[in-house]
């Protein structure tokens, strides 16, 4: 397994595939807002504790009309990394509240 997480202007992909792979502009909201949430805060809240109980470490997907959230534990379960993807069918980014 090779993990190359050095950004949109990564040279890693080019090294792996052996040819140029330039970043291309997107017109379809091809991005996500990523953020870390301390696991202890999620576990301390009665409304969100269910998301940390018996966590098996797998990636979780929460999908609703025009909203998607990808969530998984990191830093030895000290934090949860979440990525909110915008609504691809709207002209503007959809507001998404998880807490």
C-alpha cells in the first residue's frame, strides 16, 4: 500500500505512475471541508455519544438529501476526522450541522 497525502500539487502520483499528472481546476464542487473533532467531546455529549460507542475504527458515511459526511477515528481514537462534502446539485454549498 502506498499513501501519498502531500496535497493537490503532489509529486508522489507522478513518481508512482511515471508520467505527469497535473492538478486540474474543477467546476463541480470537487472538494470537501475537513476538520478534527476531539473524541472526548463527542463521547461527553448525550446526543452524539452513539457515534463513539463500540467504535470499530471503520470509515462511516452519513448521507442525507444533498449532504454527505465521511467520518473516521484517527490519532489512536483521540480525534475523529470528518469531511463534509458540499451538495453537488446546488449552486452554493449546503449548510450542514452535526452537533
